[in-house]
C-alpha cells in the first residue's frame, strides 16, 4: 500500500514552528492553488490583491464597525497553515466569488449607471470560497495525485449586519485533499467546521488551528483508497441513479433511515453522462465502475453547486459512497442498491 508522503514530523501539529511572514513561499513565485475552477456555478475568480485593493468592507450598521473581511479570513488561514506546516510549500489561494453587491459614492448618486467611472463605483461580494494547496504533502490513489488542501467559505448573508460589532460572524472551514486530475475536493467530516461562529480574528484563528490539528490525514486517505477495492456493475449503477431520483418523492416515514445523496437532478444527470464519457473516471469496458471513480463523478458534478452548499454536498458524497462501501463489504442491505 502506498504511504502518505509527509515531509514534516507529526509532532509539529502539536507544537507549530514560529511563522515569519517574510519567509512564506506563497508571497512570491509559486503558482495559484489551481489553474482550473474548483467550483463553478455562478462564481468568478479573483485574487487576494484585488479583494484588498478594490472591494469595500461591509460594516455592522448600528456602530459602523467592520466585519471580518474576506481578505482577513484568507490571510488568517494562511498564517495558521504556515505555522503548522512550516517549511512546506503553500501555493497562492485560489478564490471564487459570487453575489456582487454594487454601490456608488455620494457624489455620483444622480449619474446613470452607464456613465459611472471606476472611482465612483463600490463593490463587494456577498459570498466567497477559497482553497490553499500544499503540494509537498501528497499521495496517489489509483494513479491520481492528491494534494493536501485547506479552504474556507464566507457568506455575509448569514451574519446579522443590523447588529453591533461583537455579534457572531459565520464561517465554514475545511481541510482535505484535492484530486489534481480534475480539481475535485475530497473532504471528510473530521476535516470540516460547517457553522463556525466567532466574534474576533483571534477566535477565528484558534478554531482553524483546532480543526487542522484534529484532522487525521492518514485515516482519510486510507478510507479513500479503500474505495478502489469495491465496485458496482452496470445494473447496480443504473439502480443507484434511479433510486437517487426516487428518494425525494418517498413518503416521509420511509425516509427516516435513509441517508440521501444531496446532488440535484441536474447533477445526477451529469454523473450519468460522465459515467459514459469522462476521460478519467468513466466505466470500464464491461460497464462496471469502482467506488473511487463513482466518488469522483459525484464530486465532479458537485462543482456546479453554489458556494453556500458546496462543501456540505462534498461531505455528503463521501458519506454516501462510504455507506455503499460498507454495504458491499458486509453484504448488508442498502436501499439504493436493493
């Protein structure tokens, strides 16, 4: 069995080295964490520099104090990751934005929109997702290179901006592996905080550190690698896709003990299409497909999810496929396969 390639001692996770911001590799030289979108949907790409220089920062209305800005969130994650993984290469963040909030300065209040000059416009984005890739911590599964990846999601619509500074601000943070063949993200439950509420930058950094230190990368990779040992026939795959579409229409009392796949009908259609056509994860000649390939078809389709549901669905796909693995391993009943 291939071993996870770590270039640091595990005790660093408990005693991080002191971080000197002048030494961080991502400031100069290394490329962005991915040159392909890790999420698509209605998002656009941007850079940390653009967010800091061009985007205004929302405030709490009652006292005009700023919220934790997107750039602060990203830089805090970089600081924590650089302290824990001291000496590793950390690539520049790949950042995706959605839901622009546009405005204008008071002097331009009477101008038609088409006549506004750049300096008269204001802009920030309600929702943001980013990832940081650490390519020097990696492993290979079924010929696919996986790199350790840390990321986060911020959506201002979850905060009560009609309050005062000190109210809870909501974040999502995660750590897992990115499949470099397709930029799919592999995230498990122990590498995810889905509703992180903090009141300060200090709390935010502390929670990110706790999540990273509690993540068991070796166990996660072992679980991912085990998926290559189990597969579905063409008939089982067809039954699985049909059952996934049927689930939403089941009577409520029949849903209680079934964990659904949270992908939309459109995304399930993408999975079926890619079962036949995907260059890396399609079926074999006899129509069978192993669970590792199936999982990547799911995470590939998930890239069309919106920012606010993206990681939750990613977690769900892992849990769903792992339940299929358990059923095949123990030869027990699984509603989606029976």
